[in-house]
């Protein structure tokens, strides 16, 4: 969770067409841009040099830049997103990755892997199978991840959860924040788990960036729990990302 850089993409006006499991209304592109701006500022405050890519109107969900790529030790792996409207995001991101990363590897697969299903510790990559990530994608990713010195653990995300990291995040080297449902799936062997408070499940899509934990606003009990545990929090509004099933982790590639 120690990062010097982050890559973000401005939200497109077409984010109003973003994918969502349940419709609670379209995000407002102006409000989204303001919330995204605060997120980028928070990354900079936390010590990251942020590269901000232009909006890509062709892809409504392209602000969620974490899904088409995985960065390990400065090497970007271009993934194969599991939603049809997002498949082209991987190729669209490639030139920027070539420019900003030490090395770029293409995942060659006929399967699928979304970055939102991948939680990394210093030496482990936890990959949750989901509607967006399948066994073939996971097994084709394995040699790349192992070649970079990480152990890959393939886990099952409970079916009602979009992405593995929709409901979990790394708080420090030995601790994750997770919803009770994902914690109960047994995915976090060898790690301490702090559970989100019931009714505040969306808080689990958090990120640790250097000394700070970024947490979505509106989860006061989980916020209190993390304060008590000694974490330094930056609380950020994600109301518009939430309307299209996004959260804090999805909006940057940190490296
Ligand atoms: C999607 O359904 O793909 C987007 N609307 C939301 C993606 C969120 N990404 C993430 O959790 N990593």
C-alpha cells in the first residue's frame, strides 16, 4: 500500500450510461467530476504523483480504470474485462500504460479478469471469481503473477457481489476491511479481518494509500471502528460512482 504514483481517468459525460445492477437514477456528470476531483486531490495529499488521463466518451465506465489493468511492482498487466461494453477499455488504456509503467504485459486469454476482483498484499494476489472474472482468465493470469514473484490465490466471490473488492480492501500488510458476507466466505486466511458494520457494506470499497485509509462518506459506525483501530482516515464522497456500482478502489491504478 505504499505508492508514489497513481493513474486516473476523468469521468466521461457518458458515465450516465454506466453499468449498474440496480437502477437508482443516472449519475450527474458535474457532481461526478467534483467528487472525482476531490479523490484526485486526496491521492496527491497522500503523496502520489497523479497522472490524469482525459475522459473517454466511448466507454461510459472508463473512469473505473482499475478494471482493465493490474499493476504489480511497476509492471502493468493488461486484463480482459468481463463486461461486453468494457472489453475495449483494455486496448484504449494500453498507450497510457506504455507511457507511464516500467513494463506492460498483455494477458493472453479467451477468459476474463476484471481488476476489481484482485486484492494484492506484498506477496499475495487474491483473485475472486465473479460474473466478471472466470477460471480461464484466472489460470491464464497465474504464470504472469507468479513470474513477478507473487502467489496467486483463486477464491470464490459470493454470487450477489459484483467484484471481490466491492466488499474488501487492504488496510495494512496483515489486515483487510471486508463485509461480513465476504469475510464469511473464508477468503482471508492468514489475514486479520475488520468487518464493516451491518448496513454499511459499501464502506468496504476503501483503499490504503501510504499513511491514509480512504473511506466512502456515510458510514459513521465503520469510520468510528477504523478510527478506534488507529487508522488515519480521509473520508470522501462517492455518491455518483455508487450509482454505477463504483467506489474508491476502482478509480485509480496505484503503483
Ligand atoms: C461496472 O459495472 O463495471 C461499473 N459500472 C462499475 C465498476 C466498478 N469497479 C470496481 O468495483 N472495481
